[in-house]
């Protein structure tokens, strides 16, 4: 069985920052990522609020730079699924599709996943018009009509992104005003391709072989209307990817893991970083901060065990 001082689970901004700091501290670490680097940040078309990049940077570009930088300091990065995490005495056994790894410490940085609406037709048409990633799928809807569901930063930013391809974008929001930041709101309000359906919720996504329309209910009146669309992009929040440790640590009602300010849990040697942790703000800048803190706390933890 392979042995490491530290296993990092998740290759988003938190995981890669933890890996960078760990590698620079000469910790024998390995990072497991099941897909492409960057996590949700890589699905964001353009980041304007991450320091150091005047004018912004593409999410994928930032992810690739993080990967390159961490590897340059010797971090081992492996593409694999982590299937199980167990505590065995004073060490952990991380079971992956590439085999088990024994480690003294773990940083869990598995992030969060988009929350589903839970309406009829959503799962049926997933991949056939229903999407949770405009950056991934927007180009398939060139000159078509799409709907975006939500009112926060992610929803409005992705609606704006979709106007590069779609002829028309409906933004469906249950309230009468957006929750997105004022600058993003203004851009959306000024975009002639975006039409707002206020005080509205999606009741059903309909079609034959693919999405053809959404049934929308007016919240105050209960009145239903059918809006013809070719695609539906859903941004109604996220849920923590904390299943690996749900029986080991304390979580809140949405699965976000409760830690202290040192990213530590009640399990010695198990640290949490990034969007999977309960906190007030989930942004790339807070994820990288979590990753740095977690790695430095691991260094202290390992030093005490020598």
C-alpha cells in the first residue's frame, strides 16, 4: 500500500492551493482529482474579482495555472475517484480507483455541486436541454432561446454569458428583484437579449426528445404559462460534496462540514477546505485561503507527531 504524509481530495482552487503550500513545505503529499482541474471555478467563463488579474481571467485558464504552479513544486496529482475514507487507528486509509493510500493527514476539498430544481422533466432532459453549466454547454444553443433559473451571481453571470450564443435568454426568478451584485444586475438589465420573468417558478420542463418549453407559474396568482425554449440552465444554489465523511464529522442541514478557523474537524488529522466547508462566502478567493490555512495546519499537525 502506498504511504503518504498528506492526501488532498479534490482539485479545485482549495485543493490546489493546499497542494502548493504542502509541496513548498516539503510535505510528502498527493492530490486526487476525479475530473479536470479547477472544480466549479473551471466552469465559470470569466472571473473578475480574483486579485492579480486586471480585466479578469477565464476560469479554465486560472485552473490550469494553479495546476502548473503546484506541479512545479513537486506536488503529485493523480486522476482518480476517491471511493471511501476510513480512520484506522492514528492514520487514514484513502480508497481510490487507483488503489488504497495510507496517510497521516487528509485535506478534504471536494467542493459543492449544483442543486436541482426537483421538477418534472428535469432529470429526463438532463443533457438534452437541461444544463447546470453555461460555460460547458452554451455553444450548443447558438441562435436559440434559453431560460436561466435563479437570481444570484451565478445565474445572472451565466445568463449574460449565454447572450453570446442565444438569440434570447429568459431569466426566471421567484422574487421581484435579483440577489446578484449591483454591477452584474446592471449589465443584465442593459442587455436587450435578456427578458426577466419576475415572481415566477418553473413547474415543469416539457418536450419530446429534448427540451421544448418550460411551464412557469406566477407566484402571486398561481397562473401558469408555457414558455417555448430550447434549453434550461439551472442555478438555484449548491449542495456540499461531503458524502465521504458524513459519518465522521459534523455537518449542517445542507451537508456543509463544520470546522474551526484552522480548518480542523473533531477528527485529528482531518482538515476541510473550500466550498464543502460551512462559511459565509464561497468564492475562489476564500477557497484558496482555506487551502493555505489547511496545509499550514497539517504541517503543524505532522510536526507534533514526529
